[in-house]
C-alpha cells in the first residue's frame, strides 16, 4: 500500500516537471523500498530507539525546509532553535500516544502537511503562509478550482522522505508503562511548547539566535530563520503595534498641523466609477520583452482627459483585499502586522472611508464584486465602510464567464446598469472589484487559449509555465477590450462621469518568471535593492473623464493616496485626513508594506530608520482610526 501511494505521487510529478527519467526511476526505487521496509518485521532496541528518537525530529526539520529551499541555509544556531520545536512536538505526541512507535509516526504529519500547503501558497501568491492566513481559509478554498495543484520532483522526494521517517519511527520501542510518568512528560512537553512559542516572539531571544527580522522579503525571512521559527515569530504581529509617541493628544496635535489648501470645488458633481481590476498589470515594467501584440493597447493609448501612471501596492499574487483597504480608507499596510488582512482581522464595525465621505456628499454608494459575498468578509466589511448597496455573484445571473469567473465585459456592464437605473440628477459612486483575471492560469480551459504570445522562445520549447503566462497576457488583452467599450459608452453620455481603473497586484512569480528569465533578471537581482524589489509591486492606473480635465502622467503613487487624488481630480471637497495625505504625498509619494519612497524618487526598506521618521505622524493617525476607535477624532477621517 505504501509503495503504491508513493509511486502514484511520483508519477504525478511528471505533470509538474515533465518526464525526467532519472528522477522518476529513483522515486520508484525509493517508493518500492519503502514498501518493503513497511512489511519488514524488525524492531529497534530501546537504546538505539533513544538515539533514533533524537534524530527523527532533526530529519523532519530538514524535510520541512527542503520543500522550498535547503536546510543548510540556516546557521547552526537557527537549526538548533528550530530543532527545539520539533523535539518538543515529538515529545508531546509520544507522551500523548504512549509510545515512540506511535508518536514518531504522528510527529512528521503536521510539518509534512504544513510544508506542502506552504509550497502551494508560495507557488500561487509568491509569499509564504503567515499565522493570520487562518482567517482567509474560506476565501482561499472558494477560488481553488482554477489553480493547478501539481507537484514537482523536489516535493515528491520530500514526501518520500517524510514517509521514511514514519516507517523508521514505527520500528522504535520506547514506551511509557506508568500512567503518571506519561502524564508528567506530556505536561512538561506542553509547558515547554508554550514557553517556546512565547519566547520566540521576544526580541532578545531573536537577537540571541541571530534571527532575521527584516520583513522586506518574506520568502527570504522564512529561508533565513527556518519555516517554523519564522512562522511562530510572526505571531508577535497579530496585533497592531502602538506607534512611538502615540496619544490622543498627539493625534489632535497632528490634526491641527494639517494645511488646508484652497482647491477648486465643482458644484456639478461627477458620477464616480472605480474599478479595481484583478491582477491587472503591465509586465513591461521589468523591461521590453518579445510579445506577439500589445496586451493593453487601448490603455496605453489613453491621453485626452486622462491621468495615469504607476501605482505601488503592498501585495503580490494575492491578498487583494489589502489594496482595497488602502484605496478606500487612505490607510497603509505599512503600519499593519506583516502579512495581515485588515478586512479579516480589524474591520469589525463602522469605519470611515471614501464611501462614507461620498455618501455625506450626497452620493449613492454601491460596492460590487462578481464572486462570493463572503470572500475576504466583504459582505460584512462593505456595509461597515459605508456602501449602501452591495452586489455579489448572485446579482450577475445573466453574465458571461471566462474560466468560470464573471468576465470583465459583464462586470463593466453592471456599472452601466447602475448608471442607467439611477434617478435623474442622482450621483453614483460605484466601486467594483473584478474576477476575470484571477490566478490559476496553468489549467487547460475550453474558453481560454493563448492569443497574446511570448516570442523570445521557440514555440516547441514552451511548457506549462510559459503557456500560463501567455494565458494571463491574453486575459489582460480582454480586459483592455472591455475597458475600451466601457469608456466608449460613457463618452456618449451627457452626465459628467469619472472612471478610475487600477490593478490590485501583479500575478505571482510563477507567471512573471518566464519574462524575467528572457530579460536576464534573476531572484538576486530582484532583491538587490528596494528600488529593484519595488518593480514587483507596481501596477498601472488610469483616471479618465468624459469631460475636460487636465492630463497628467504620475510616475509613482501608492494606493493609500489614490482616493485623495480622485477627489482632487473630481473637484470634490476632501476630508481632513485626505488633505493630510495630499501633503504627505509630496514628501513620500510611495508608502507600502514593503518599502517607501521619498520625493526625489529614492526607495527605502523599513530598515532605513532615519528616513522613515517622517512617517510616524501618519502611523499615529492610522492607529487612532483603526485601533483606538473609542477616541477616534470626530470628523477628521470623514465619519
């Protein structure tokens, strides 16, 4: 049975890595040998079992690290720190189940499953699992149909390694004959685990073992610290940290310093339609690459009555809701726990937003997402953010689809429907998050074929990954076509209307890598500086009006400032918070979770202590809005 299962897993790697005869033969040999060991009736003596018991947790640690990197990336101190966790975990299982035979079979199960899950998460969104992903399980499971869960030979060998650990553990012979000894060992092990989890979040412990604490690149952090130590150390970021010098009085002092600029306010308010387009990005930001046709020709051609440019976001390949959060609230993920999702963790009651402000200005407000209402908790968050009407997948029964998702043509049609249904003279603010371009491009689809092709490699050499990139580019072209039709409709309308479209994030590295490879850009080059790293977090935006506005090209702006820019271009009064952000933008045009930029165009990571001091007032205001809600400053944020 063991051999059969492992052989099937081995064969599955052919779909992920292609037919590699040597690796497949080795995998078959190890699988069959594992089956023979399973039926071999041999027991390890008690003395030898003690040595094996100490060795197995270390081997499980190595297998866990092998999923995405190699264990010798860890320093001896960090290997020891991670080993402490595994030996305690094995102790808990052994005491709980009464013998090493069962404890050592159970011991590898959690790291084996967690490591495999992390492997897929890194593949899909280019960043590892973090503790608060537990809040996102519902959203994640709802979108798995279009992802391809294929294994490569590296993962297969890791799984075979875990199987050998279980087989070897089953042959050990340590037992707890006395119940009170067993209970005592279990109690001690649980206390040690609680102490370990608590201690690893303490800064002095992190310093003592030389842990990497730079959140700039999560994958590097996990590689340097070990998966377990990095994951558990991240627990310290579950709560929003109080900014240095925070007090309500300090927040009021910052409020008083806001410069109120005289800006022209229009009496004829425009309708405002905002589209946050799923995974909409322009991968030529990395450089010019061979392509059969421009994937976004209409978007690139926009000039008249258009403001467009480069938008920097805090996420890549996933966690769409964080870009929503930054745009709608003006807050930044820079001051939130690393990897967190405020929609899941921190928005549990009414919160000021662009929607609440526009509602106060007399707008009808609608939040739209043509997918499940519970995704990222939107069915609860949207009303808390001030959307009077919400529309989800069930409100698109007539829609056409691509890969099972409502396509952008239908999504944009919903905006036209709301515009046509509104009462004469009523002003509409509609915010829509699309689904057409969502991740999961590797599968074969009956309704999607690569049309926009990469031309820097021979057609015969293209594998699954390159075809996935071409499918992604094809989807972007379909978005471009739908956007052209949307603007053509509103160009004919008499009512003043502004349409803003921007991407939520770039696709995962899996999609970008073929292009980066042709450009000669490797992982080291991408992480060589904050400026190079930032290229993975830039997406395009365009603000278009069907009436005369001043054209502008903006080289760099982050999502937290975009709603303030929208208010300015629409000629509408800003909240005090938006006025503060307008002033801050002049000094720090980019503020994201991973980096920030000063007005001279220099990018920094958050290790640049001196440069980021100017952001402390911003963090104080945000803390007052999100965390210290009972003392939230009345009227400042637009509530």
